[in-house]
C-alpha cells in the first residue's frame, strides 16, 4: 500500500524558495501519477501541480505556472515540488497524492487520487 510522507515545508520570506519532497515509504508508487495539492485556512483543497508516472507530462495550476516545478525520481520513490518566487498567497498546507488508476494522465480533481500524505505547512511572510 502506498504510504506518502511529505517534508520540506517551513517559513520563508516572500520571494524565497522551498523544495518539498514526498516519499512513498511502501515503495509502490512508480506506476502512479503524482500530484501536489494545497489547502489554505477556510478554503478548499486545490490542485497545484501533477506529473505522470513516466514524467513525460506535467501540469500546473495557473497560479503557480512559471514559479513551481514538479519532478520525480522513481528509483527513490520520491516526488518533488520546487517552489520559487514564493508569495504570501502560497501559504497553505501542501499535500502530495497518488493516482494509481490513471498513471498516464494528470487529474486536477481530489477525487481521482487514492492516497494522500499528512501534509506539510508552507508559510510565506511578506
């Protein structure tokens, strides 16, 4: 069973960078599409970025396009989210998620993802 553990969150000044990591400790995620979502207080969970299992396709929310980069290393069972030029509105809990049913496409819907990590807090101060 997929078990996702995120790390790398923290407090950063606006304009700064963070790199989030998500490890599948059960070592079964290589044939899953992976995505990052985020949820700010009082708001719904929203899609941030996704990547297919072969890493051929990536997809980003408009709000992060050009600033965030998703990547994966299947040999390490890890997916990354490099976040640059961070803004206060990027403040949220960030979750990684795995979609084992549709590994060759990226869905922006939370309902398509079977497994979720516990989340890591990202706070951007102005």
